[in-house]
C-alpha cells in the first residue's frame, strides 16, 4: 500500500525513512529533501509513516485489489427476519 | 569482497528488536549486562507489534483468583495450546502478572478501561477469560526508550545474515549494515546470543492477494531468519509440520479478529456458529477460534461468503471496538473506512482464511529460555514450544534476559572474524552483489511460495503425501541451487531481501522434511496416504535438528 508524500508539507526530516519496517523509502535520504518511495510493493500498510510524520505529509494509497468486501447489513438481517 | 565496516564486542547480542528482543535486552541490561540489539528496521516501529496490539494473555491473581491451574487449563485446552510444552506454559503463566505491572509502570496502558484490568476478546461464553485488554499503540516506542535508558546499544538497519557459532556454542552474529544502500558487513562477538526475529511470513503464496507478497497478517519483514539460522547452527526446532492459518478481511490481511464485536453470518442472514445470539464487548462470536477453517469450509460448500456483522451491537460497544482497533495498530484500516465510506454499523464485512505462517512453530527452548545450542536463547514468535504472541514474547523475552544476566560471565568472548563460517558466508553474500547480472530476489521467493503451496500445502483444501513431499523437496533444492547461482542484488536492501529468501528456503525444506515424517493426519496437516490421527502422537512433539551436516527428524515427549 504505497505511501504518497505531499511535497508541499514535507520538511525532509527523514523520520519516515528511518522507521518504516519494510524499508519502502530510499535509505540514502539526503536531509531536507522529500524521501523517494523506492519499493512501494513492499509496503505492509502498517501506517507508521502516516502516524509519525511530524507534518502529516504522508498518505497511504489503497491498492484497488485490497478491497474490503461487504454486504448491506440491514438487508442481511432482513433476510433472517430481524 | 564487501568490506567489514565494524567489529563489536559485547556480552549479549540480540537478533531482532521486536517485543521479545527488547524485553530480553532490558532485563539483561538491568543486571549490568552489556547489550547490543541488531534490528533490520527501527525498533520504534519494527516487527509484528510495531503498530500496537490489544490482547495480552496472562494470569492476574487479583482478577482470576489464586488457582493458576484454571487459567493454565484454559490456555492449553481452548486456545490452541495443544502443540506447546505444558512446563513452559506454566512458567509463562507464573511470570505474566509481573510483566503486566512493569509495562503499566513504563507507560504502556494496561488498564485503558476505567483504570481497571479488563479481560475480554477471544472469550468463550461461560469460560474463564485469559486475554487482558490493553492499549499497545505505543509499546515499541516505550520499550525502545526503556532499553536506551539502561544503556542498551540499538543498531537499527542492521540485518542479521547469520548466527555465528563454532558447532558447540553461539558466538555472535554476522550483520549487514543496511543503513546505507552501499552494503557492508558488521561482526559482533559476544558471550551469549538472543534470537528474537519473530515469525516466518512469505513462505506460501498469499491466499488473499496472490499477486502481492507483502499483504501478510504478521510483519512481512519477519522472514524466518531465526528459524533458519538456529537450524543451520544445530539448534532444535519443533512443530514445523503443523500448519497454522490466520483469518481476517478477505483481501486485506492485516486484521485483528479478536477485536471485532460481531456475529458471523451466512449470506441468508442466519448465524454460522451456535455460541451467541447477541454480541457484546464481553462475549463476541468465538466461531472462527473454535472452527479455524470456517471460511474455507463454507467456501468449498458453496455457502460463503461469511460476513462479520457488527450492525446490531450497542453504540457503547461499537465505540469500544473502534478504540480497540486503534490500540491494535489497525489505523490504516480505520483510514480506509473513512476514505471509502465503510461504516461497520451499516455494512457487514466478508472474512477469509489466509495462507499458513509460523505461530508456535520454531526454535525449542528450555524453561530458562535457552535453546539446545549452548549460549543461544530465544523468545517470541520464533519459538515453537511455548506460545509467542505479545505476551509470550514479552514474558519469555524477560525470562531469557534474566537468565543471561545471571550466567553470561561464565562464557568467554571468542573472535569470530576467522571462523570458516564467517568467511564462507561473507564470500557468498558478496558474490550476489558482485556478479554482473542475474535474477531478482522476488523470483526466488515466488518459486518457494509456489513449491510449498503445491507440494506441502495446508488443509482443509490442500493435502500432503509422501510422493508430493518428496517431489517438493527435490524441486526446492533445485530452486535453491538456481538462486545461489543466479540471484543478483544491487544494493543493501536487495541483499537483505535475498538473504531472507535463502532463510525461507531452509525453513521450507525443514517443513517438508518434518511433514514427511509425521505419518498421520492432524489439524491442517492432511496426509492422504495416512488419513487417520494416531493417538500415540497426542503427547508428542516432532523436532528437526542438524547433526554432522545431516537433518534428523525425531519425536519426543512433551515437557510436563
Ligand atoms: C496488527 C496486529 C495485531 C496484533 N495484535 C495482537 C494482540 O492483540 N495480541 C497478541 O498477543 N498478539 C498480537 N499480534 C501479534 C504480536 O504482535 C506478535 O506476536 C509479537 O510482536 C511477537 O513478538 P516477537 O518479538 O516474537 O516478534 P516481533 O515483535 O515481530 O519482532 C521481531 C523483530 O525482529 C526483527 N528482525 C527479523 N529478522 C531480522 C534479522 N534477520 N536481523 C535483524 N532483525 C530482524 C524485525 O524487524 C522485528 O523488529 C498482532 C500482530 C499484528 C500484526
Ligand atoms: S516524516 Fe514527513 S516530513 Fe519527515 S521526511 Fe517523511 S514525509 Fe517528510
Ligand atoms: S505504511 Fe508502514 S510499511 Fe508502508 S511505507 Fe509506511 S511505514 Fe512503511
């Protein structure tokens, strides 16, 4: 679930690069630059980069095939006669 | 050859700064042991517990009363305790309350509800409760701070490539400095080694999203390092042949089943399980804990999808559940709900069963936390004969650290740079980097996944047999040779992933060797050529170890 960094908000502190458990960002991050998302397919959607970024500059894109599949609960319970 | 950037000497080196590793580091350091933690990512957020957890199984006398046996029996009988050693489980139970109190004192909120100890989740109606509800969202940050305050050296972005030993005892670790893309080695020589590298993900083709390898229930960065390295070093491992499968939302595997306050429903709205008719935060539907394969079984019957229905729970319970999702580190799921307009009060969510990973399959330890290789200790999800999970990792990590603190001075530090093993491993990993062109690590990982899925698959839908397993072993060994000859890495990140693949290949081989020896059907280990369950194996554990360069698979009694 690849992270997407808002270039306007990012201050290039490098925290997301450091803490990502899967090393999704380029480890050779230069201070004060926007990190490069080098390995998006290795993201575990743990959300650490989103939570810890001091500028709330990271957002996770949800891949289309990571769907949460659902059904309408009212209709489900109506069928059972509730 | 790639350069050695530093050589470090210490009393204890910890492999993996997850829950078990940090707890061992803290307890050993409290006794004056010099500790170095080698962590492939960053201990503040690494591992399966990096986002948080919310259930801590334990025995608290003030809640449970003075009879520990009641809680012990509950764990062994109803909570997949059957493959563990009772002796170690008992020891865990005895120690668990002291760890709960330490965590509370250090700043992990063990009483998030009304400042009281509350037990709920994974609870059977009318049975004792063993899961303490807590708020672990900050657990890794708290443990990291505590370890640092005691002088523990934490080396983040140091991936351990090999556990170093001389055939008689553990001597240290060979690590890759992956804090820069240009790879180099780091050698650590120590009196004791603590293995705490977590579970083994990425062994089987993902059931949920076959195209996407990192959509796993537990951390995909935990790739069997400890299992494989301990095995290669001669330590004993257990339960490899018994698959364990997790379940959660069908196409999104990072899920916490125990936090849901639900009833499992068929598409016609009727209840799947017989256990409850109304879900509350005290007692939610236990159907999938009891009937582990419910989602697969019903899919094969054509009765799926099975839905998790929270629409009829009280508002207060609903708010609890949402809060608990956060404690459990499921904040990306909460974000998803917001972005895609998913409201659990209005929509019921489909669940499915995932591919096998390792929980309670791994390194054997004694009641003191030491493995069968002297000087090597282990705790957490890497261990096979006592339950890992959050509490198991925390409590046994602590026990290991305490015993190491008492004993480390008896062992001397030996230089590791000149060991044949060190040299051979450094040459091998360097060769992957130095060759001009070759195959990416992913191809090796996919190859392993397809072989394990096809030849050593887990029930209920896949079966095993002598012919399948023997062919699978041959194919896996050929794949390993191909990987050795052709895999190419271009930087430290790829070298880390390639090393993971070689560890996973060894784990896969051990799974198949053990599965071939267990000539019966048990749980998800379905042997078509031995379709019965042998009662003589009920009190036995299967193990694998290397002796004189050969694998030996055997059986032993459970430690009482
Ligand atoms: C979303 C979620 C919710 C969960 N909720 C609960 C819950 O409520 N209750 C519960 O009991 N359990 C829960 N779990 C499981 C729990 O988090 C794990 O069982 C626990 O973290 C195991 O601890 P550990 O120390 O064995 O492994 P981990 O905490 O996973 O730590 C292993 C560490 O080793 C590092 N590592 C791995 N290989 C190497 C190497 N070669 N070199 C260096 N470092 C390495 C990893 O980066 C990691 O930091 C949950 C898991 C997830 C994913
Ligand atoms: S943590 Fe946030 S501000 Fe810092 S580098 Fe990453 S995106 Fe930029
Ligand atoms: S969500 Fe987690 S795994 Fe993904 S990039 Fe962010 S920190 Fe890394």
